[in-house]
């Protein structure tokens, strides 16, 4: 099993493929190692912000992270928003698409309420600058073939 990790300024992601219970134990060991490293460098993790998302397997595993030497169980989630992209445990893009479309509709509603007399050119300008970016944000994540 290979564990992957990405560290950003204020964000760390740890993931691996879980094929058996032993893989779960190895991931827990990696979490423990990461927690020890954070204690050594005085960069403590906030256990309330640490989450687990199971993608594509049915192992009922629980993971813990140490907070002042006390193990705290990590919250299991079904959906997460990261960098404006909504990801779900089934990896389907429907949640991201629905939320992007809802945001675009809210902006259209605000434009219609506040700008009573818009010609086609003005409406096109507003659409290109304020609506279209929300609809196209991370389109590669949910429709890579386009």
C-alpha cells in the first residue's frame, strides 16, 4: 500500500487505497506519524477540522488523531468542499454542478432585481463577468472529456 500526502500552507491531505483491514492499520500508522511530526514541530492539527471520506469501499474503519496524547476519533463525511469544488464519496459531479448552477441563478436573480432596463450588450457583459465563471469553474473535474 502506498500512502500519498499533500501539504499546503494550512491544509494537509492524506490518502491511500484500502484493499484490506491491514491497509487501514497502515493508514492509521501514517496518521500517528503525521500527528507526532506536528507535535515535534509545534504545528498542531485541529482534530475538529480533520475528516475522513471513504470512497468506494465498505470497510467500517475508524481513524483517530492524537490531541495532547488523547486519541480523538475523526469525523466521517459524505461530502466536502475544497477550493470551491464539492466532492462526494461516490465521486459523482452532480453536487458540484447543482451548487454551481444555484449560485449562477442567484446572481441572475440579483441582476434582474437591480437592473430593470438592460439591453442585450449590457446583459451579455454581466453574464460573461459574473455568471459564466461560476458555471465554468472546475469544469475539468466533472466533465474532463470537454
